[in-house]
């Protein structure tokens, strides 16, 4: 009996091992595979809140679909007041809103000589239409920091539902958060406000049923062999029991 159980488990393990195929993660790209619609206020987040409406997804073109920051195609997302768009790092997500932050230098506009001071910047993204807590760990779906930068979290839209993204880039020089471009700079720092922001879709291709290939036939053969061997063992056991 013990030998029969081990044999069955071994057969199942072989079939599963041979049949497993890991879908490759694609992206980040825009638009989504199969296309999507876009509407809304597409101005730079440096000027304040921007609202994007995304819809019209074709679920036949993907198996899994995730949306989040794109640090690959246009360089890392970031912001600064010193002439550089310093890279954002993920700080957390709560409910529908996720936050990334960074640091920068700022020339105090009303001080003699415009002395330098530290300031903070942040990017906030709020996603509506995909539930109360749409954000998931990017690394858990293969979007790792080594390859894709500090994406942090993404939203899962494998169902192809229309959703809205509200995002803004802000700075805090010590008196509260305000739109990045609203920060007053010393005359020596005029034109040094910078920001970089892009999003994209990450996906896996749909599973397509095809005519069995040699590998598929081999898997079927293993299964048939296992079942046939199991049935033969049962018949032999029944015969021995009857003879006894």
C-alpha cells in the first residue's frame, strides 16, 4: 500500500513539473496590450493635481495586467528644486493612495544671498475604481527593484476595469506641502525646478489552447502510463486476495 502511494505521488509530481510554464512578465509599456482609452487632465503633476481616466481594456490580450510607476523607459521618477529630478523612493500605501518621496536642496528666496536649505518632495497616486485597497506589493508579481527601479506597489487590473488615477508632485520647504512649481526660488535658482513622472502597464500574455505538441503528448503519455500502472497494481492485488 505504501509503495503504491509513493508511486502515485511520484507520477503526479512528474506531470506537474513537466507541465509547469512560467509566464514572462512584459513591460512597462503604454498603452496596455490591446490598447486603452485615455481622457482627463494630463498636465504635469508639477503644476498640481492631474486626473487621468483609463479604460477600454481588451482582456483577450493579456492574462495578468498591472499598472504602476515606469522607471525604465524615461528614467527614474523624481523631483527637485536644485536642477536635478532626484529619484523617488517608495514610502507606503494606505487605502487607495500610494506615496513616493525624495529630498532636494532649495535656495531660500528671501534670505541674503539665497542660502541653501533642505526640502522634501513627494509623489502621491490615488487610484479609484479598483476597490478600497487596490495597491499590491510589486515584488510579489515579479516587478523587482533591481530590474524596474523602486516601483514599490502596483494595482492589479487583470479584470480590465476602467479606473481613475489622481496624482501630484509636491514639495515641502518647511511650511507645508504645495505644488512643486509653486515653491518660490531665489533668483539664482530660477528655472531649476525639475520633475519626472511616467506610468505604464506590466502584463503576462494570455494562455492560448493549441494543438498538442510533442511535449504535451509526452505529458499525456506519462499520465496514461501512471494510470495504467496503477490499475494493473490494483488488479494484481485483487487477484492475490481472491486466491488467498
